[in-house]
């Protein structure tokens, strides 16, 4: 009895295999074959143009400028851009791309006021760990240069209008 069942099962399996073979490979016949042909046709119709290297370069440059805060309409020093722009904005307005930044607006302040505030932060008379950390290793001459540059921002901005 066991041999009869095994023989019938073997015949059924072989019959199904022959039937499948005669119908064609799984992905080339029937509905699957039409789907593949349709995809090939669509691919040919919708010719996707490759992205130009120039466009990629421009996008990367724009992203870097936005990230570094280099979207000002006037030039600032690399020192200011590296140390100050991320919190105060590249133009000292306290904003970047229309968004409020962490630091307050410093544009329009006099050189003396800015120098006093920088010295206060460096000495710890004004509490701000970020400012103290940034100014700790700067000399008095470097602080004066920052104060002078920042005090000129308003005039530079007005000159562009």
C-alpha cells in the first residue's frame, strides 16, 4: 500500500513538472511575461536623464554655505565665521535663513561695547559656557579685532542697500 501511494505521488509530481515545463519558465510566460514587457516599455518611454555633476556640485556648495552661515551679503572674516556665525548669524543679526539662532543679535553695537562684553565673557563676569570656551584662548588683540569687525557690520549692511 505504501508503495502504491508513493508511486501515485511521484507520477503526480512528475506530471506537474512536465506541465510547468511546457508552459515555459516562470517569469517568461503568462501574466509575469506581460509585466516584464510592460516594465521594459515604460523604462524606454521614461528616459531618465542623468544628474549633471555641475548640479550636484552646486547643491553641495549651497548646503555647505547654509550650514556654515556663509549666506551674508557682505564678507566676514574666517575667524568670525568659524567662531561666531553659528550662534549669531553670519551678519550678526542672530538669524540665519529666517530662523532665530541661539545667540542674540550683535549687529549695530559699538566697538567699545562689544569689546567690554567679550572681555566680560572671557573673564567669567557674564555666564555663558559657550562664549567662555570660545574666548578663553584668544588674546586681547584678537578680541579687539572681533569687536572692530562686528561693529562695522551695520555700516556694511547699510552700504549694500
